[in-house]
C-alpha cells in the first residue's frame, strides 16, 4: 500500500531462555494513530525497541521497512535520523538537570559551539504549553513529580523532527485531565501528518483515539482491527489480548470491616526545598481493619507526598501532626521504624524507589525482610529461593527464573515484584501508590484479587490512584485531596466520578 509508512515483517527476537517475539507482523499507515495492545510480557515494548534500534539489526530476525525501504538500524541515533522517536515506559531523564536541559539534551540549541540559553528557554516554554505542563524551564526534574516528568519526555520528543512517534504507556502517570490533554495532542500530531504508535493498557483511550489496533499475545501477532471501519469494544480487545473473556473488571469482595486501625491527625508537611511552601495542610483520615480506602486527587494535590511523609518521613520538612495505630500514638522517624510498626509503602516510581534493577527477582523480593531468610545473621540461599518461588507463584510473576535480573522483566511484572517485596514484610497497613500503573487488564484483575484477599485477612489498605473508576471499583471509602487539603469523603455506594472530580478541584474542604 502506497500510504504505508512502516512495515515490520516476520520479527523474531529471543533472550536467554525466552522467545519474546515470534514472527510478528505489523503495518502502520502514514499519519495514523496505531495502537499496540497486549498483556504484560506480550512483546509490545520489545517490538518497539527493535524498531527504534535499541535492539540493533542482527540481534533479531525479520525485516523493518520505512516508506518501503529496508532499514537496518544499529542504534537509536540511526532511527532518530529517520524521524523515529520513542518515549519509553520507564523515564529516561536526568534528575539533577533542569526541564530545559533535559528537553534539549543531545539536541542543544547552540551557535558556534555555545549554547544559546535564551533560545533554549523560549523553545522550552512553547513546548511545555503544547503538552499542558505548568512548570518553569529552570525547574529541576526530580522536583516535579512522575506525571510532570512524563510530559517533559513528550516535550523532548516534540523538540525533534518527528515523523513516527512511539509512545509507550504515555498516560500511565497522568490524571484524567492531563491524559485528556495528551490525547488531544495526538490528534494535533495527526493533523500535522505525524504517525503515532500508541502502547497503552487504557483501552477506553485506545478506542477513543486510535485508527487501528494490533493485538499481541505471548510474542505473536493475533489480529489488527480497524476502528475506522468497524465498531470495536473493550471486551473484543480484551478477549484477543488474554485469550478469554473477562466478564468483570473488578473481582467480587466480601467486606468484613472492623475497628479503626490507623489514623492520621492534623498532618502538615512543608516542601523539602521551598521551606515556606506548605504541601499538606492539616490532613486527617483513618482506615479500619479489613477496609480499603482511596485517595483521589489531581497531579500536585499532595497524594504521594502524604504517603511518603507518613512512611517514615521519607518526604518533606517541618512535619507535624499525629499518627495512631490501634488507638496508640506512634512515631516513625525513618523507614525502618515504619516497617517495624507494620507499615508498607509501594511507591508510584518503582524504578527509583521500588527496585534494584540490576539485581535478581529473588533478591528484590526478599530484601525488605532479610531476617526471614537468615539464620544466625547469615542469609540462607535455600530460604531465599523458597520465599521467592512462593511469591513468584502468588503474584503470578512471569519470569523463567527467580535468579533473573529484574531489569529484564516487563513493567507490569516489575510492579508485581515491588508488591510482592512489601507483602513479604507481612504488613498490617499497606499504602499502595498507583499499584496498577502500566499494568494490563488481566494483571490488574490479579492485583485487585490480591488486594481483596489482604483485606479479607484484616489488613488495612490505602490506595492512591489517578484512575477514578479504579478507586470506585475497589475502595470502601474515598478521600479527595486538593492543594494539600482533604476536601471530601464519600462512601463506595455514593461515589461517582463527577462528584469526586468536583471535590478534587475544590480549594477548600467540605465539612
């Protein structure tokens, strides 16, 4: 077809002990938004790494054609020279550099070998407006949050002469409003003739924006659906992804809620760098035994800051307020004390705070509770292996061996390792910050089942999520947070997205 921009033909890619891709075929039309979907480990990211030269020519079999011409990319620079830019699921920014420096890193706005900073800042401001990110070009990346960092990645891609833009889970870190702005950007790219490949587990978004959807399962091409010609439903896509019907998005749960276990009272926290900026203001909430509560809020509302400041004062300065467990006031000056008090925190940023990527699945799973796999202060390998194998099975972690390095796992399986690691501490109160971010529908269902099972075991669970349907689907109560304040509290039966969004955008709380 003359309008075809990309064709990948018979792509097969293997790693030691694993066939990641087997005879995969995909065709992408010029100027189209082409979605690529599949469960974690289906091969989506691997296929795009083949296309972009991350996996160089010669390390896979099959052919890649751009505008009908065979391409043999040996590295990512060669693919970028052809106008192919990939935004990976795992962010690749330098935390200590500014927004502007990150956007133009490797693409410096220089004149006679000297960077023109006025030009750099001016262009950065324009790009930030396009992606809807309200930060300064001079802000340091590590201070703007995961969602903001994702938008910086997109702005960075837009700063280059892009013909084919590959977005790997671009809205995973974004709330609904920011996700909507990003999807509008894809339509703008389409008007400009830019071709987009969208990898996403958010099937509503896929159906909303995509022209075509290619489904991968177990490293093989299952089907390509045209959304231009046919009405395609989420259930159709899910059935192709998982090979079976998922009749319910959220599993059934049998509530058995008891007495109040954990309470945060008048919690106030200041920014770690800007000492006069109050990030959390007089926050109070509680969770009961066997209860699942949610925290809803827009980006910058203070959700993650609340979780981290409570978990052993991992975030913030000038922290004041009280924490009670089983009616007794407790103090947690550091993470070790938080763990000793029966708390666990699954971070939204698994790469930075959750995992040692160059270490094994086994070591990551047991690291939070080494006493359990030790005798006489020495780690026993057989105990580690037993514990890791048990957690691998419990969490359904897809890996050929618990000795495999975590860096080689898909994003969803990495998230399962993080959750398994904290379950190994046998916590009483579990704080989950975006626990299903970047996870497919099948794996989400598994995570929800585990959360329900923990609640039935009388664990108290606090969930932070940008997906309001998720909070409504699994939580007993939901608190809304806006500008560092609690603005509302709703029970599951009375919760709907409109009401929560109203609370989330309020400046002052409701009594």
